[in-house]
């Protein structure tokens, strides 16, 4: 099962659900109004494997605990951006609670110059090399093992089936960062030392 947090209008789970009809995709967003277009399309197309849920990162549905083997967070904003970019261990732990052990998490971040005031309000540091290298500590505290942190170019951003990703990919150049991680096994079964993430600045 795949979960897309901060799904926006829901294009990502809708698109992937059409491509993989035997897999369940759930899009989660706090703004129910934004979900209407693709939730409506899912009903009209009779996509039984695509579901949309209204929820915030602070109050994720307990019914989804431990179900996901894949979680995506693409260009988040507000409290979800703070959770994955500062990062905030309690909110990240909430995301971890949705995951099976070994589940893959992919986060795509971008904060342009015009977004800096809001990023400062949220306490999100600049997405530079030093902060990105330190992300692994915060993710580990929440139960995630960061495997790579790398910059994306605009073509790579456009490859994500997300309305906002495609819109930004055709705008001005901006810093885009992708974080990949896996949900760590429970402490009692965790093998040896923590994995050292791979940091690729370009």
C-alpha cells in the first residue's frame, strides 16, 4: 500500500492508481477542498484502488497504522514541511507509525526565495549542505534510516506525477532536494550500527 501525504489535489495517487490497478493508493491532505477534482475522477473511473482521506500530519488516522510499504511527501507546506524539513521528530514518528518495517519514504523539498518568510516562521533552515547532512539524526530519532539525500534537477522534478511538481518544474530555477529513507526495524531487532546516509550535493 502506498500513502501520499500532503497530496494536494490528489493527482499523484490518482495517476499511479491508474497505472497499477492491483495496488492500493491513499492520498492524505488536510484541505478537503483541494481533493475534489481527482477524488471525483476516481469515482467516475471506478478506481477502487484509490482512496482520499482528510487528515493533518498532527492527527494521522490510527486505522492506517503499520499499513504502508511506500510513503511519499512531495513539495509539502505548512506543518508537514516543518515535520520533514526541520525535521520534527514527533511528527515524523507519526509518519513512521503508518509504515511497515522497511517501508520506503521519499520526500521532495523546495523552498524558493519568495517562500523564505514562511519557512522562517515554520523554523525550516535553508536547504544547504550542512543542514541536509544533519537530517539523518532527526530522522533516526523518529524511526527512519536515511539512505540518500540529493539534489534534483527540473526534469527530475517534472517526472513526479504531481500537479505542483510539474508547475514548479516549468518555473524559475530553484533548489530541489530529495530525501530517501527506510522505516527502521523495532529497536529490539535492529542490526548493528545505523546506516550512514549517502549525501550527493549535485
